[in-house]
C-alpha cells in the first residue's frame, strides 16, 4: 500500500473538519453541508462581515487554521485562487490530514497562471506530506459520518458503495439517484484535477476499505496508467468495479479537458484493458445505478438463462427481445414445469411457454398464490438461472376487480420468494405507472432489497454485464 493510500484513511474518516472561506454570498454552502457531521466542525474566515452569520450557525470561527486549538483531519478550502497556495501551506504547518480545494481556475483553464498556481499548491502538499484533493472539486462524502458534498445528500447510516469521480456533479448525482434506489455510499470522492492524489490512489484505498463492497468510478482521463490497471487487476476478483468513462467522442474529449484538464485515452485501448481486468463498463449515470442494484441486491449467478413473467402478450414479445438483445437466453422450460403450470394457468388471454404471459391467470382466482406458484415453478426449473417479473399494481388492480390490491401484497410476496430462492430475482415497473406513483411503489421494493428497474432493456443490460463479471471472477478462481 502506498503512503498516500494509508494517509487517506484519516481524511476519508475525519473526526474534525475545518471550512476555510465560506461566506454569506454562497449561503454558507460548505458549513451547511457539514451540519450533519458527527465530529468537531470549525470555520476559518477573516472578513468581519461574514463572521456573525457563521456564529449564527453555531460554528466556532477562527482567523486562521493555526489558531484552531484542535487537530484537524480534513479541510475544505473555498477561497479565491490566488489565496489557495497560502491555505495549503497553513494545512501543512497545522499537520492537517488532507484538504480539498473547491477553488477552480487552475490547470483546467489551460492558462499559464492557472497551471503555475496548481503546481505550486501541489508541490507544497507533496513536500509537506499533505493529502490534496482536487483542485476544482467537491471533496469527500462520508454518509455514515455526515461529511457531505451537498446539503441534500443522505447521512447518518452506513453504505457499502465507494465512488470516485473526476466530476463533482456526477459524484453528487450518483449519491442522490443511488439513494433513491437503495444504493448507499460508503465513501465518495470528487477528485477534480487530481494534482496530487490520483484515481489509482483512491481505487487502491477503496479496494482495502472494509466498509466498501462495490466500487464505482466516473473517469475523464488517465494518470499512472500502468499502476491504475495493476490495481484494477488485483481488485476486481475481490470487489466489482463499475466504470463510466467520459470523453468517448471527440466533442466530449474537448469538453473533458476544459472541465478537469484530463488527457484523453484511446477508446479502443481503454475498452481492451478494462475488459482484461474484469471491469464492468457503463455508459451513463442511470446504467451505473442499474448495475449497482444488480450487484448488491440480486443473488449471484453465472448463468444466462432467464425465466420471464409478463402481464400481456405484447409485453411478452418485447421483454424477450430485450433480454436476448443483451446476450441472455430465454429458453423453453422443462416438461415438469409445463405439467405444473397446466394445472392452474389460464391460457385464455395468456401463455406459459416462457415468458409466462400471466395476465389472464392473474385476472382471476387466488391471484397472489398464482403468481407465487409461477415463481416457484421457475425457481425449480433446471433450465432457468434467473427470473425477471413485470409488475404493475395499477394494471393488475384493473384485472382483479374486488381482489386485494397488489399494492398491498406484491412487495412482500416477492420478498418472500427472494428469501427462499437461490436465483437472482428482478422486478420491472410497468411504464404505464406514472413516475410519481412508480417512485412511491419503488420504495417498497427498495426497503425489501428487491432490485427494481424502469424498463426491460435496463434490467437486461445490467444483469448481462453482472453475469459477465461473475463469470470472469469464476474463471480467475480456477
């Protein structure tokens, strides 16, 4: 383990935090972000017009870092660019664990002065043994400790997903979208320009962090390429690594350089190297969250054969297309399964070849028991490796006049099946369920640990990529 990686432990798990340069014009953004921090919080501000507002927040203010009568593990620096080198020097003198520079205008500008100032601050940090995150970044997020990059990030409970991003926006958005789907952050870093600490350092830290079970990354460029891929090779057999690579096209590569000053890498070379390392590659924030759900909440499997349950004939066609388009199989079931299905399945308005067109069967009789029986049949069938079920409480309610609403029984029934089954189970919310209703329903499944998706293609792509990863790990262990 490198020296930087060992020192990251103190920074990413701080007991004390100081915010330098927060002010009213920013709404005391950083101090409010840290209002949930469980440790000691301090402010550094010399403008007398700003100090009353800081004190109103209940935060002690000091004229300088060296005046704070306590050890400081983590500093957020939000001062103008010319002042940043002096603050970094104070951090070294104070023996601070690490500092994140929210301040931008450094090497990402391409200007001589910005490049000079970045090198000056980086040199001071390196010589002083200081962890410098950024510049041009949103710093760290530790959900358990309440250290936040934004005021709407959840805090107070534990998570198990580490996230590393060149972009502060993507780091924050992942934490928020992920939380809505049950994907909780352990530790997240908005890395910015990576003047001192590189993605390879953060990855090496996350690889050994006991709290982190899965690692996600948004990368715009590459530093320490050989070391980065060596760490990836060591990490993926132990923990999944999901990477969203920015700058896939020429326009994106231009935007990437002006964003964080990152240098582009060949898309072909990148894809080849990450595949060799067992990385799960995704193309968007939504796909990142989908893959995380499949990794965290579905039982592990290496088989590609799907058992599918749809609510109508038309949906049966497109759900099959979606899974086969993703490289998965939708096989015929065993004779034993067909014999069992024939005892209760209503073939008027339905079919049970695979996928099971269950609309007719779910429209009459003991509805919860019928769906439970379908799932038990698929679970017992040796030709099936995983199961995906289309759910639509509204549609099912229309087909079951007078019956107990699926809103009440469906989440618990699927949770009970997941508990007793060894096969991955996925739920797909029907598109007719409007987003506000779907979001409300989704929480019931999130609370029960059932991975829920907004469409057939989304779950098919996510599961296909997870299967490939599981097969990679299985081959590596042979």
